[in-house]
C-alpha cells in the first residue's frame, strides 16, 4: 500500500524536473490527513512555497462558480432546462455556423433554444476566443470592440454582447470547452443582483473562512503570489508570463466565471471538503447533498463524450462544471466511481470523492502545466493511501 511518505517523495521529485514549487493537501470527513509544501514560490528570491502561498486558480474557478450558481438553483431561482433567453434576452434569436456539403460556411438560426444547462455542461457552442474557428474569431472581435468602446468593462456587458455571435454548433449537440461558465457567472449576477465576486464572498468565502480567495489583489496577496515558470530543455527555469493579470488589480471590473480567482491551497481544500461531505462545514449546511450529486452526474451523450475525452480525461464524463469518473478501468484510476473535480491552466488540480468523504487539492504554476504527468500520479498515490 502507498503511504504519504511516497507522496512526499513524489512531490520532491516534481520540483527537481517540473515546477519550481508545488503543494498538496488531502482531507477526509473534515480532517486534514496530509499537507505538504515543496520548492519555491519565487526561484529568483528563494521565497518558498508555504501554506500562505497564493496561486492563480484559472479554471478551478469554474467549480466554485458553478457551485455558487447551484445555490440559486436549489433556492428555486432557475431551472436547468429553462431557455437561456429568459435571463439573457440577447440570446433569443441565436444563430449557428453551418458548413454545407460543398464546404461553404453559412449562418442560420438555431433549431432549438439554448438552455441554461448547456452553459453549465459546455454544450452551448461558445469556445474561448483564442481558438481558430469562426465562432472564436467573432468572439475575439466582440472583445476588441468592447475594449475600444469602454476600456474596462464587466463580465455581464461582455456576455450580453456575445449573444450576437453565431454558435459553433446546435445547442446541446456537442461538447466544446470554453465560455459556458462565464455565461453561468452572468446568470449569478442577473439573478442575485450582485457582482459575482460579492456573491461568492458572501455565500462561500465568508462562511468557509476562505480569507485569501478572490479576484483582486488586496492586503499582501500580491506579495504572496506564486510565480509561473517554464522548464527549459536544459533543466533550468524561465519566468513565464500568463495573461489576465490586469483583472487582479484593485480597480478592475471584469470577474470571469471560467477563471480569474486567486487562492491558497488550504482555502481550496476547505471548499473541496463541503463537496466531499454532503455540503456541510462545521455543522453549517452550505449546499444540499443532492445538489452536489446532481453536479457530478454525467450530462454528456455518446457524441459529446467523444468530443470530451482524451488521455488525461479517460474514463470521465462531464457534469455541471466538473468532470466525473464513470469507469475506473477506462480511466486507469484507483479512485471511486463518481469522483469529480477539475483542473486549472497552470497546474492546479481538484479531486473529490464523496463515497470516502475525501478531497485532494494539488497546486503548481507551470507553463505548460504537464497535467497528465503530475496530476494522475498524485491521484494514484493519494488513493493508494486509503
């Protein structure tokens, strides 16, 4: 059987050949079983990774935002099969790019409305603007226009403007990673009447005492931020800039649903434990157990599963903002069916196993993140300790 000595050894090896530093924590039924910090947060100054180190969460923001949105669902504020246009009328006359048999690309009205659940499950047909496809190109034009018109602007302004962009496919027909959770964040703002960051702070961060988590630099968070590096072919490290830093400034307006949060390992571990243990924190119910079960229920059909899976996500389906393990054999995983979580672009990783009351969080800041190499090894060793 593996033990946490093996995890220590693994993480020590990581910082020799991969990230400059990393951290990992494991908790079960509210008790921390393991906590480890390795290497450096800043290789130039020698500042070490500690429990105060702040990481860019990138797409692990999605799990927090979708959980917050599901608080509104379980309060009866929306239904998953509601047409999105009921909340965002800009999407009422949605269009879609269609490729004709002769290769000609045309724009046509969608045959079916966009549903709220399509935004949660990445079946909305809006990618990120950086992709090389017609919908992404049009989204990039919208962002450029908004910047020229407004300078700084908030997410809701952008999501409304994206309603004019033709989708990549008929709503619900495929899976495509991208902008869906930004739409979910816009729903939070519309339904709650609060900025996304304020809603997260009031409903999750304050009751969970996640004091170092949020969208903006405040206090000493800027000084505690872990630097991002790339590992060169000769084994040396080079500082690697990653976009979006301007949105952390105190005067920024934009709060993405798909990325943008900053936080510590222990803050995220606390959040992960409510998902692992029926929605409760120190006897206080934050979210319903059955709501969490719905979030981790696979939403994809066979076509969408084909769009979704790769060697890193083998054995998984996709729920409402999270991957969910459907086959331990296909996933080459010693975890449990129904284990769920997600990943961030610079190497943050979440795994939640409600059947064990277990959650693990791993964080580094490496570009490229080499997620398959690092995360699946952490998963194997931690599950081997049970």
